[in-house]
């Protein structure tokens, strides 16, 4: 079928006969699955499943009919052969004689059918694949077909689109009964696909290629149908009087209000925020009917766990209202959303051990501005946004075709709190120590700064790598997990530059929880040879710079209202005299006392301020590649290449200090391990007696 790219929800046929040639049964299943998952308008992250039936030897060597189905918790886009579960097909087909079966019975039965116990737990829709009497089966949730599945008169429209090639199955939660219904529908002569109301699509074929092409056919036929039947209609009922804001004003507005929103939705755990002002989102938040559409429900059951049943819609008129009004509406909206979610939980029957999920919204739609999604980590926040894009696409087509419909409240609750759906969440790794937190690290391109950035990100934080060296900061950010590091250019001595850097951090992750003030320099000279310019340069970076980044951090942290941690990277010279280093040492002493003052100011709002005092961190440090190495060696009357050994010998422990040692101390001060510590400092110097605290 020819794909018209202008058709709503149309997808590209990605099949490559050359790549598919010679693939074995399981390798072909992987290839087919990856192709489907490569387009999120076809298969949501973690959603949908694929299968293959084949004859193969069992553990005894006997030829056995088997089925291989995507395991629970896998993603079609990245699944490999080990992500599929193999089961004995004949054992499963015996269940077709049953009238009913509970989820618990089904899960236990499927576990006994697995070829090997160590395989992934099989999908709840495994029986659906088994009961469809074809070799290969795809179950997906495409935008185009869901435009039909989520329309009030969807069955009639689908019949008009596909004729007798299609069987329509009214909504029922996945499980034994749905599996039987789909198996019976797929057995009818001439049927090419099954549409599941308010859910998705099932297709099949006798080869991998045929199965894949049937899926593409079903999607693109729906896309062409929707486009031809909605031509000339304005999406979302046309535009309201307001229009989306210009980018510059929109960014200024969002940077001003995001910390307020972040604090409001972080009542249980800190959240990462992701902003989306793409064309599709802006068209939606400016739609005349969009607010009403958002309150109908999710476009697919698979979305619910990640987006909740409803988003928070925030009315806003950028022509008459400003950031102050928007902040008030965000706080009030989140509070109202929580109360309604709690009531929703109480209205529906729960299991004895069932506890309420985080009642805060995952998706926030600001009228005329854009979408903000919240998650316990960056991946979760992005997934919520990605899935709501799918919802927007479905609502766009379904509302133009007729009336957009979704699951009822009871149906939604049954999916959101379905033990088999919640089980998938248990497969995720346990939260990392700094999950949901945002760290702003100055001097992030240097040896100590980059080690701190790597350590904090490994502990789960998103890290803003701030440095004057744009290339160096970008390189460090790129070394972190994709998306979890963001580089900003900043001169910490320039007030406007610091404000702009925090604004960029806020737009990127929603705010800041951790400041590591690490930007530095060093110069060595006797007091007679210390010029005013040298003195001012040290104090500008090491005192003024630390003040400016801390002041801006306080503003963001207080606006969020969820506490925070500031760590100064000072020096053992803050505690002891430094020969021929009066400018540097006095500035470091000022840092230490500034930290104490800030600890006094921040304690009442949960802002902790502590200091790490390193000494002689030569490895990877830019300071030691400057004239500082020669100047310090001259002060001690030794050669520059003897300096590292000199510093090691003077420590009580006889060790050299590495950037990673400083990073570990920073992690301690930024984590819950030091949650009752503020105004303190740790010396990481190997033991220098003169710097002992007194």
C-alpha cells in the first residue's frame, strides 16, 4: 500500500529483505519487533508484544510446538533474543476449553509452561498470541488505529474503513477472556486484523514479513481513512482567541514558574521536569476543545501507569496574566489534582495490601504555553511526555472523526492498579541515591569538577556541567548517561551570566537541588609581589563567584521549597597559612566562612551548606598545568616534577589525593547520609596536621 506521509498516523514500511534474509525464527522475531518499536506511533515504550510459533526440541530432545512471546517489561525497540519467553504451545492451547480463568491462575499456569524457569516472566497477553491460529502475531497500539478505537462510533467507522477484513472487540481488560475473544475473531475466514476498542490492534501472518506488512497495512489504511474523513476540519475545534507565546517570552515565563511547579509536584519524592513546546503540543494547548478532551481519559491502557488517567490542565491567558498568576494557578491546580486523585483512589475498590500511588500529576498542560511532564527520574519524565504525545495524536484524529472516548473511571482504575501491570514496575532498578535531583557543578570541565559530575550522575542525579570552557563542559556532559548531563557556559564572576546559567538549568530539568561550587584558579606570589590585579582575580573567582552562584541557588531552592544541598570546594589553605599564596588562601578562607553564613540562612528551609577542603589534587587539575605548579615548587625549593611526591610524603597517611576522592566527599554531603549535617567541612588531604580543625 502506498503511504501518503501527510496522512495522520501513517508510518513508513521499514522492512529490508536483504537484512531479513537468512535470519532464523527467533532472529526474525527480534528484527520484526525492533522495526515496530522503532516508530513510537506504532509501539509505545514497553508496550505491545510480538510472537512466533515454531517446532523445536525441548530439554529431552523431543520435537515440541513452542511459542515465543515478548517477556514482560521488555521494549520492542531494543529487545534481543533473551527478552522473549519460550513456552510449550500445546499445554497452552488446552486452556481454550475453559470458560474462565483468573489472572492469578493464568500467571501460575503460564509459568509452568515456560521452557526454562529463568526466562522472563511471560506477558499477560501471552495467551492472546497462543490462541490466534497463525504462526506470527503482532499486538501494537498505533496512533492511526486508535483514532478509530477511541471514537464513540468507532466500530461503524472501522467497518467502513476495513470492511469484512476486520473484527471489532469491545473493551475488556487484557487477560484470559480477551485472549479467547481475539483467538475466535482471528479464526474467522477472510479476517486480516482485530481492533480492540479503546486499546489497540492485533495482526498476524504466516511469515515474519507477511505479519509485519499486515501491521503496516492496517495502520496506513486507518491513517488514510482518518485523513480523508477529517479533511478541512480544524483540529481540536479550532483555536481559542489566544495564540501560543513567542519563544523568548515563553522561555522566560517557564524559567520563572518551573521551580514553583517542581516543588508542588515533589511532595513524595523529588521530580525531574521536562518541557515540551513542540508544534504539536502548542497546537493542542491552544485548542478550543482541548481542555474538555484532556478530561475524557487516556488514549490507551498502556499509558495509564506513566501518565495517569488525566493530566492537569492549567488555564492561562498570556495576554492578561503574568508569571505571578501562573505560579498561583500551578500551586492551586496541583493541590486540587492531588485531592481529586485521592478521592478517585478511595472511590474504587482496593485490595487489602494496595497502597495509593503518588497522587501528583505526571502531565501538566499550560494553556497557550506548552506541556511539562514530571517523573521520579529523567527517563520517567520523558516517557510521560512521549506517551502523552501519542494521546494528543489520537485525540486529534478521534475528535475530528466524532466524539473522543476513553476508558471509564472504573476501567482506568482496574488497569492503573492491576497487579500484573504494577508488576512491570517492580522490574525497574531500585531508585538511586540521588534519583530525581539536579546538580549544578561549576568548574565542571576540570579534573575535580568532572569527577564530581560523573559521581553525582552515577548516583542518579541529572548534572548541569557549568564552565567557561564550552568545549570542555560539553565533552564532560557527553560522557554522562545520555541526556543526564547538560553543559552551560558561565563566567561565575558575571552576575548576568550566572542568572542565565540557572535559567538554562531550570528549563532543562525544572530546577536545581544541589550546587557544587568548584570553579577555581590559583596563583602563587609573595605578598610584595602580589599585585592588585592578582589579588582581585583570586577574590573575584573564589569569593565573588562563590557568592553569586550561591545566591542564585538560594533563589531557586527557596522557590521550590523542598530543601537542597550546597557544597563548596575550598582548600586546606582555608584553615592554615599558605606561604606565598596570600591571595588564594585568604579567598579560600572567605569561602569557608561564607559557607557557614549560608548554613545559618538556609537551615530553616532545609538548605544545607557544607565544605570539602582538598589538598594538592594534581591529577587532571587544570590549576596544576598552569604556572601554579612551578610557583609552588619554587616555594618549597624543589623541582616541579618532585611536587607530587613532596605532597604525598607530607601527609600523615602517605597518600596522594585524587579527584575521585573529592567527588566521594561531595556525594556524602549531597546525599541523605549527611541529611542532619550543615555548616560542616571535611578535609580530604591525607592528613595535614596544620589543617586540623581547632
